[in-house]
């Protein structure tokens, strides 16, 4: 005896009628919110981590973030970045460092050796929850009219790093939110091969 099997016609989300497409997307977004897990968090973190290290050159740092469109949400990072690697991706920082090293040598002093640490304080993770510490590990001794201008240049680098850390945080926040939006978008559904019935229910293989 043979058994007839009825084949169900399935559609990409772009092939559904506009009203059904909206309904299918709403259902999927609700499902995503309920089933969001650590794997999804990692998918959001990866483009932010890549941006931080590969675009900005900020290494040896760990991301902390909360992106739920609530007050106090955002992205922060902490660690001890290598300032030389940072400068390779930041021309302004490279210029400030180069000028300070040149002035130190012209003044008959050793070039500076930097210690940089970024710390998150408080219970939030956003652009204004980080502090930057910058120390020159080289001992400079000499007349004030020589040493003070050099220390002022160290302060210029510190202020630049403090401002830049905030700018980077804001940029990472935008990337994070964009990734979250993408994972609940029609584009995501299309690229990942999701199929739907004619009335907008997502097809799941048994």
C-alpha cells in the first residue's frame, strides 16, 4: 500500500504578500527575543571586537556591553592596550607620540615609555563609564623649563586618549545595535534561508 504525501509550498519572506510578510517578521522577532542566548550575544560581540582591535588598534581589552535601548546602556572596554599598536591605526596619536619623543631626545632625555590602562567604573557600560590612566615610566630629571613642557605633552596624549575612548565606545554601540537589528531583519531571514508558509508561519524541519 502506498501513502500519498502532500507537499507544502514554502516561500522566502520576500515572496510573501506585504501584510503576511510583516506578520511573519513580527512573529520571528518575538521568537528571537524569547530565545536569545549566549551564542547570539557572541554574534553581536564579534563585529565590535573586530572593530576595536583591527580598525582602532586597541588591543588587550575586554568588551562589556548592554544594548537594550535603556538608559545607561552602551559599550565599554577595559584592559592595558599597547599604545604603539594603537598609534599604528591612529595618525593623530602617532603624531603626538612622535613629537614628544623628538622633543625628549632634543632635550637630551630618554624617550618616554608608556603605561596605559583603561578601567570601567560603576555599574554601567557606556561611553562615559571608563577612565584612562597614562604614565610615562621614564624618569625625567632636569630643569623645569625642559621637563615641564615634556610633561605637558604627555598630558596632551592623555586627554586625546580619554576623548578617543569615548568616541570609540559610541561607534561600537552603533555597530552592536546594527547587528542586533540585522539578526531580526528580512535580510537575515533571506540570507539564512528561512522559509514560510503562505500565511506567514515559519517552516521548521522536524
